[in-house]
């Protein structure tokens, strides 16, 4: 992880994507949204969220 990489909580990702908890955990479970576990806490790097959004935008544009 590079210096300055912010880690987001699941509720923060839920708010940013306007999705429910189950939907966010489904994205994590299917490895569409990379995450890491620190103790019992799940964290999503901001760059992973940005990459996810760009990938989805590219997929929508190609459809």
C-alpha cells in the first residue's frame, strides 16, 4: 500500500456508491471490489473503489 492510501469502511463505501450493506459485501465476495481485513474489520482502499467505478463505466460504455 502506498503512502497516503486511505482505507474506507463498508458503511463509507455504501454511502459513496448508494448501495446497501449486502450489495457491497457481494462485490467484495465476488472480488469485484478488492478489500483487506485488519483484525475483524474489513477495509477497502480508495484506489480500489476508484478502479471499480472506472471499470464499471468502461463496461457500460462498451455495452
